C-alpha cells in the first residue's frame, strides 16, 4: 500500500531511484509466491495439471503465465 502511494506521489513515479529496491522485492515475492501456488496446483491435479486441454488447461496456463511474468519483469536470479 505504501509503495503504491509513493509511486503515485513521488516525482518520477515507479522509475524513481528511491522506489527501485522496494518494487524489486515486491516483484520477487509475488513471483515466488505465484510459482509455489502454481506448483501446488500441478501437484494436486497430477497429470491433468500439465495438459493443455480439458480439466488441466487452466492450471497449465497459469503455470506458464507465472513463469512468463517472472522473466518479463526481469530475472529474479540476479537479486
């Protein structure tokens, strides 16, 4: 909540030097949490969790989206 407020009110917005570290840590935390959730969904659904059609399509799509979002936002391995 505080980071969002600062992004709106600070000169330079989200690109500002002061907000770089908190935003990077929030991104890291959300992508790691999302990956854990996606992994648990695949474990619960078993083989259906990795199919592109049928009952596992949503789980497989979410799993792929999470990885895409993590890479798109910048590699988290460099933190």
